[in-house]
């Protein structure tokens, strides 16, 4: 039986797409794993979400435990209500953060990491520590580059 090739996976590596364009008919096509290097791969949307500054900070803060909206905003400091709300909604939609509404007056809403969200703690913690560790070196490089432009 010849496989049906009308349904394609959303992202092939460029090589797999080239291969597919050359072969048709009874040749079995092999799909590749998602690749953020492929411009058409939806994994780029995931990378965009988790590489966002606000996401990294929210994950780091929620790693300590469940928090209310105002407490999150205080911990982050310089985030607007609009940006915090948008980021929390995106994280909730992606299944990384759980929003719990308690039926009390006034309403009590809490945010916590889901099981999937907790898998981001270690990689994002490493990224945050890297940025702290190399801050002085990065700032020195920027100052040298700025000085070179002036001269």
C-alpha cells in the first residue's frame, strides 16, 4: 500500500522538504523532527514564548510556589499590568501556568506552574544565571563597541 502524502507534517527540515520535492509516488517519505532552524516550523512559536524576558521571570518566580497576580507584579517590578496579563494568558494557553479562581468575594486568583511549566525551571534558571555571571563582560563589550563607533 502506498502511503497517503496529502497530509504533510507542519515542519520538515529543509533537507526533508527537498527530498520530498524530488520524490513522489510509491517512495515512502520520512518526516524529520521539529526544528527551530526551519522557518516554517511551529516550534519557533514555542521558542518565542519561552525565550521571552517576561516568561523567564514569571517562571523563575512561580518556581517558588503559587502566587497571586499583585504579588507577581511586585516581584517582577517593572512590568505593566497589560504585559503581565498578556504573558500569563499566553503561558496558561500553552499549558505552562495554571490559573485558579477561588469563589470568594473579592475574587481570589492564583497562578502556579503546571507539570509542563515546571520542566522549564532548570533551563530558564541556567539562562538567568548565565546572564548574571557574564553581565560585566557583556557590558564591557558593549562599551568598547560604542566607543569604536564614536572614534
